[in-house]
């Protein structure tokens, strides 16, 4: 699967004289956006909560001529809200993540993870991305093997 992300500063340099948005304020607004995306997400024209759970909710949103069903899971500790598509969308997940830049300013990162079919189509059409995918997949395979081997060795050493 391919993940794309975009990050923006929440308080821009041009907003001097205004009080800075706090992490708590941003979190509350993100929760509101998750339940009521109309007005925040230009492409979404309607949304309703279908079901609530202890760790989130299921929502149905209209985007253009499509109806999306998403399992929404907020995690305040990590500052992340995950929107997992339960329908036949090209998107597997959408994530809103609160962060900080190098200067301590709040940031918001929007990430999308494509499902396998569009990911394969993108990789099939773009040789640069295909080469990156091949290289980094092999790197991850090698890293995972060494991490697994070292983790087992460390566990064995701790038992003795």
C-alpha cells in the first residue's frame, strides 16, 4: 500500500498578534471535524454518525456522488484520528495527526493510504515510484530480519 502525507503549520507566521492555538484546542476541533466534516472538508456535503463505540464511531459521509463508510478512531494521547474505510473505496485509511515542527509550532498532517489496487496501478505507471518501492521494501525486509534475530538473541540473553 502507498501512503501519501501533507503537513501544514497550524499557526502561521503571518498570524502575529493572535493567541496561538493550543494542542487541546486543536484536538477538540479535530474531534468536531471528525463528527461534522461539512464546513471543514470542502468535498464532503453530508455526514451522519451510524453507530458509536467505546473507542470511536462509524460514520457515513457523502463526497461528490460517492457515499463513504468510515470507522473513526480518535486517540488523544497520540494526537491522531484514523478514518478506516469499510467500503470499496480506493482509500484504506485517512489519518489526521497533530505534531510539532522543529520550532515547537503545532502542525497537522493529513495522510492517506491507498488500497492495494490503486497502489499497484500507481507503481505500474511510474518507474521512479516502482524503483523506490522495490528498494525500500527490500530494505525493510532486511531490517526486519536483523531486528527479529537480535530481538530473539536479546530475549535468550535475558533469560540466562
